[in-house]
C-alpha cells in the first residue's frame, strides 16, 4: 500500500495542471487501477506534438480517437488522417457494451455515447471535400524536394517558375508544368536561353520522367483548382465544439509519394499562412497522422529535412502534430526528439530483432523506479499504455502505466449512406467539389503554338503561291522566247535548205557539162 501511495503522489505531481486539462485515463500499478491517480491531458502543451505507438491491435487508433474527442470537446479543431478507414465513425454515437461499462467503472466515469461534428475530406476518388493545391502554390522548392531532384535540376525548376512568372503563365496543374517543359525543350528553347541561360535536354528529360512518376500515383487529382484554404480546417461548430476533419486516404497506402506530397504542402501552407501565436491556453489545430511510417519510409533526405524543419517551427503557430505508428523507431530521431507527449501501447517480442527494438523503444522514455519498462511493454493489455508528456514548464513528467478512456463515438466505419449524407450536407463540398479549369500555361502555350503554326502555314502558302505565279510567268516568257528562237531556227533551216538545194543544182549542172569527177581533178593538174 505504501508503494501505491508513493506512486499516486508522483502521478499527481506530474499530471495535475493549472488551466484547462482533460482526463484521458487513470494510473495503474501491478495491473490494477489506482482510482485517485488521474492522468490529465494538459491542453496548453498539445502544440508540442506527440507520438502514439504500439503493435497492431493494441488500441493505437482508438487512443487517437479519444484524443480527438477530448480536443473537440474543448473547442480545438482536429484533422485526422484516416488510412485504415475506421475513423469516420467519430461522426456517430458509440454503443455501450459490457467491456465499456467495466472500463468506465474503473475510471469512475459514466459512459455517454456522443457524435462529433465531422467534415469528410478526400485527396482522390473517395467521397468527401476535395483537397487541391496549384503547382504555383506548391512552389519550386517543395516541388523539387518531392520529385527528388538534385541541385542542378532544382535550379532549373526554379528558372521555369521564374520564366512563367515573368511571362504571366499560371502553373495550376501538372499538365501546365509538363507543357512548359516540352515548350522550352523545343520551340521556346532559343527564347528561354536568350534571357535565362542554357537549357540541358538531359535535365528536362529527367524532370519530365519524375513528374510522370508522380502522375502515376494520382497526383493529377491533387494539383489544380480550387485550392483548399487551410482556414477551413480550423472551424468551430455551432455548439462550440471543434470540427473534426477526417481525411479519408484509404486508397493511398500504395501511393506514399502522393501522401507525402499532400502532407508537405499542408504543413508548409499552415506554417506560411498562420501568424505567430506564442504560448496559447490551447492549440488552434491538432493534426493526427495515422500510419505515419508511410510518410517517412518513402521520403528522400531532402523531404525528411523539410518535415523536420516544419515540425520544429510550427508549434509557435499554435499547431500540434501527432504521429501514430507501430514502432517509435519508424519516426526519424530528429523528429522524435520534438514530440512532447508519448503514448506507448504494447509491443510484441516474437523474434530477437523484436526484442532489440523493444529495448530501444524503452530507452526513449524517462527512467522510472516503478516499472521495468522493456518488460512492461510486452505485457500491456488493449487500451493500456505507458504515458509521458510535458508539464507547464516544459519538463517531461514521470512515466505512468495508464488505463485509457475508450471512445464515446462509434469505433467503426460509417455506412456508405451516412457518408453520402455527410458529404451532401457539407457547405465545404459545395465550395470545393466543383472542378475548375482556368486558362493557364497549358492553354496559353497551346494557343501560342497554334498561332505560330498558323502564321508559318500562311507564310508557306504565300511562298507557294508566289512560286506558282513565278513559274507561270516564267512559263509564258519561255514560250515566247521559244517562238522567236524557232523562227530563227526556221530561218536558218530555210537558208540551209537553200544552200543544200543550190549545191545539188550546181553539182547537177557541172556533171551535165562533164566537169565533175576525174575530169575535174585532171584539169586541175595542168
């Protein structure tokens, strides 16, 4: 009993906060709940980011759902990345059962099913509000990073953006960017090189292949108009709760580059558009990224560096980011070091490699005299976790074994009918789901090429007409000249005929007089 008293006192020191806080569970010791050891979530530190980790089936996603509910109840908007498709149920009230009743009895709370204000979002063909961004908004730096270009190629992309800006050629979607690449590689090469320097066909070819690769992962659905405004993620419902935006990306698990593209653009847009807020009583927005390894596994070094930089700086904007993954080692160490709240569910030790990972995971948490952390990690039940967070002074609290609250909303996916009803009643869907194809670089360059082709065709036709007319004129002169020549030839022929006839008559007359042949030669010797 003395151990429990000491344990309880340490929990209270670490988890009792001034200001707004929300209960997320109670402490446990030796597998038993400690009823007076409440574990409170301090809203003031929720912009310090966090991690929810654990093996499949240990309750990570439900913990994410609980945190989203707690934040919404406290008027904090939330964005959830729904990779598995089981978070849309937050829009419907949960259903009570024996397990939930038993848990809430331990927690000293009454279970009340609640539906939360939800906005469904989509990056692809899933039902929901369409999220888009233009290529111009993405910018040359982020585009180069997501394409994995080297410094030379990235400089070339920056030159393309500058040329488009100087010539008022909007880059809205990928077909605009591809059209510009094709134009400056062929018809416009001399025009560009005159003012911007030499163009490498090798670089343009490489960039084009990278863009096509991005297109094959469905990026055409993301780049374009109308651009989504990040302010629409930070809405409060009519009853004062934060709106929970659920981004349904169940069809993007095999297209990690598109998911990374969206996340990078979203974080950059939030950082660029939100003002500095300092320390707020509660965050303006909290983002939960489920299956976060999808971002980090396929990310290039440049992309990882960009994410790390934004994670470090965006908390000053009042925005918190939480990563949900199976293993803490899935998150790069530089990002992991920025995560103030850590909720660690059970890990499984099936192999020697698993045991090594568990030992490394245990070292990421504060040392404690109450637990053998590496052993406890394999013994945690569903809905239990080891928790540490930052207190109001930014100091990590003691590690505590927690029995977590279960979600009060539905722990399952909504039916297609209810999803359709949510989308049809959405004001944002009416705002963003109308496809727009404004005049941009593609149309402008196509028109320019068609005009140039028309001019060239007209000039060619005029030249051909001039050649034809010249040929006709030349033909008439040739005929006239030939008639004069023929007359001359005819006169010459007549004279020749006359000479020939005279010669024949002469020879005839001489022969008749006996003066031809030998007689003539004999007389000549005399």
